[in-house]
């Protein structure tokens, strides 16, 4: 969830303002935003955030106002067929599934307090909470019920039955590294079912802390520049770290969200690495690679990759094992980095690295599907 939405949502709940939070839960075909994108709608029609703009967003806003008026959350499918989209100058023609969540003090006190606690965890940024919401149910009174799973395993909230709580807890433990929301469809016996085959009795939405892949590039040399450029196009949030001002600067890396010019160890002390973080180590030498790897290998990153020959990487792993880093942890390292495509130039190597990042991300996002 974007920081601005978190901030405005917290204020709205504190001031007892009714709001509707629109979340993209699924996409089919060409759509302007991906699952997880959000838009906050206020009773006066003001919006914060975007699900893509144009005619589709206008329809979502109208539906959100209806949700506020009825005080009832719901799923809505936004059909942005090509002929309608062209009228608004849009270049999309897909279908977006939206969950429009009614949020206010009119929710039960327990659910209201749980959601405020969830926003505080998101604001803190270190806890990687997973929010589970009932978005469809044969018993309409259950829609909107929430359960919060913290990274230490603590669970709070109530979905409406012990069975639903159990499914949510089991699923939540296994999808902490996902970078997309997870939809679970269940039949009347709470068994997984295909929505295309039969109408589910329940549908749960599981949301990781962030749906934006965070790419941390350690080293700002010749590979880092094309990697950051291409990764930004794909949609990653980019942080680049190097200790050389001539390399680590916002002019050279104008596409990056954050550029840090500092000693690698000191910089890493100030960076939060969570299960949606992908770390790429491409520093200028063995000494710096070792500093970076030793700092990040204990972190819950989705991916840690390091450039270098097999001989060089093997020697570095041996050094770290001698210093107390376990072989089990070091097995999590992707090295040689990148998919084997015969890459030679810095640009080609960047393509191979980005390809591997996408492959790992897709594998994580397929968890429990």
C-alpha cells in the first residue's frame, strides 16, 4: 500500500470519516495496473492513489461511493473493453477484478481496531504483516471480516469461523514472499475449488505488505546502470548503493527511487530488507562483495544474487563459512548470477540478471495458486 494512502486512511479512521478502499484483486488481458494497486475514495468523491485513470477509474469511483452509501463491501468487475477504452484515450481492453472495502467505525470494534493496528504495522515497515479478508461468502455478514498475521506468527482478528481462520493461517504462513495478492476460492467444505468450474462458497484475499518488488543493487558500475534502467521499466522500486560519488549519484541513476552514496556496510545498516526485496551484488571487487554478502545473507530477502566466477564465489563462500556463516544460508545465494543466455556485454548481463529476477518472482507468486 502506498504511503500516501496509509497516511490518509489513518487520518480518516481517526476522524471517523467513512471511506472505501478499492484494491485490484485480479486482471485479465491488458490493464493499466497490476493486482495489489489501490485507490482510496472519500464520501465527497476525492480519491487518493490510482488504479489506472480514465473511464475504468471513474466507474470504480462510482461503485466505491455506492459502497460508502450502503456500508457494505463488495467485489466488482471492471470491463474495460477496447471500444469503451478508446473513447477515453486509453490503450487497455482487459477486465479488472476489484474488491471495494467499506472502512469506518461502523465496522465492528474488533475489526476497526485490527485494521488500525495493521496500518501502524505498514507504516513502521519492518513487520511484513499479511492481511486476510473475506471478499465473498454465502453468508454476506462475513464479507469484509479480516484476520492479521504478523511475521512472528501472532494472529489477530476473526473471519467468521474456525475453519476459515485455519485456512487463512495455513495459507498466510506460506505466501510471505509473494509480491502479489493471493485469492483463495473455497467450497462449502472449505476445500479449494476452481471458480471457473463452480461458484465458491467463500473467497479470501491475502495481501502481503507490499506488491512492489524492491530491487537493491549493491554496486553502481557498468552492469548496475542498464539493470536499473530495465528493472524500472518492469516496475521495480530501485535502490542503488555505492561508495563512489562519481558512480552513485542521482544524475547517473535518474531512474532509481533511491541512490545511496556511502560505505556499503553503513548503508546496509539503514536499509530494511523484507521478503519482497531482491538483492543484486555487483560491486567492483572481492572485498566489497564479501562485506555486502555477509550483511544480507541473514536477511529474509526473496533473492540474493552475486556476480563472479565459480572459483571466486567458491572462495568467498569458504571465507564466510570460516567466519561463522552457515553453509545452509549460503545455499540461498544465486551465483553465478543470471540465466544462461550467453551474455557478454554489461547490457546483456543485465538482461540475464533481470530475467532471473522475473523467473524467481513468478515462482514465488505462483505459491498456493
